[in-house]
C-alpha cells in the first residue's frame, strides 16, 4: 500500500515538472501595432500608412509647392513697396504710350492692396494661380464697375448738387457691393468720389464708359502686374523652406 502511494506521488511530481517545463519553453510572439486606415477601414502597419499618405500628397501636388522665406516682416514690406512702385511705373509708361488716361489717384490704394496680396501668395508659390487671380479679379471688377456705373447714372439724374451727389455716390457703392456678387472693395468708393468731383468742377465728363475705362481695366492691369512682379521677385530673393 505504501509503495503504491509513493508511485502515485512520483507520477504526479513528474507530470507537474513536465507541465512547468513546457510552459517555461513556450515563446510569446510580440504583437505588432496596427493602425486602421482612414481610407479603407483596413488594418495596415503605421509605417506603410504613412508612406501611402505621403505618396497621396505628392500625387495631389501638396509637397510640390514649397513656401518661401522672403526675409520676415521687413523683407516682405520692402518687396510690397517694390512691387507697387514698379506697377505704378508700368501704368504710367502705358499711359504715355497709348495717350489715354489709365492712371487715376484712387489706384494708389488699389495697387498697395494688390501688392500685399501678391506677396503673400508668392510666399506660398501661388501668386500666379489662375483660379485665385480670376476670383480676385471678378470680385473687384464687378464691385468697381457696378459702383461707378451707378454713380454716373445718379449724376446724370441729379445734376451738380455736390452734397447730395457725394453722399449718394458712396452710399450706392456700398449698397452695390453688399447686394451684388462683388466682394466689399472700398477703393470703389474712391473711384466714385473722383467722378463726383469732376461733376462738381463742371469739367468734361465721360459717360458710362468711365466704369469700364479707366476703372475696371485699370484694376485688372494692376492685379496682373502685381502678381507677375511678385512671382518674379520672390523667385529671385526668396529662399525655399522645406
């Protein structure tokens, strides 16, 4: 009886030792972290997902355009002044060449607005982006043309009453830009006021063509010249940022 008990104890001990040795020899395979793809919902390794996203950005042109360092606030300010000055010079030479007035004093404010926008776009390499230029041109030209046409019509109806004409010209310009597809372009009010002063001075007055030339065409020429100059100068003096 005692021998049987000892044998059973020995067998149990051997079985325990075998179980312990087997568990100690079992290898645990490290699990690799997976990240769910936002595109397909599939689980892919994060490194592969990053490569896919980088390839996608490159195919869309996201990494193709590098921003430029134009020298900080001072450098950008100098570039804006240079772009604006060269644009005014070009407009003045054009006026001398065609013997028609293409420059009017309110364009001084407009050229600074466009030059500032052009330099900011040039920093991103987008100063000659066609969609951006068309959007700005359409909004500004619609605002200027509509406001100036309303001013000419009002002057013809009311005659040369300075106080009333000045007030209505600015008010109508604001209303036009508020309720039309144009953006709110404040220099349009200055172009309207310029026409009113010609009425008050009783000098020779243009008709509704004033809204087209020099106003609308002048705005378009200033936009094009500032964008082209900003693009060229940014390429010359700017440093690409990775």
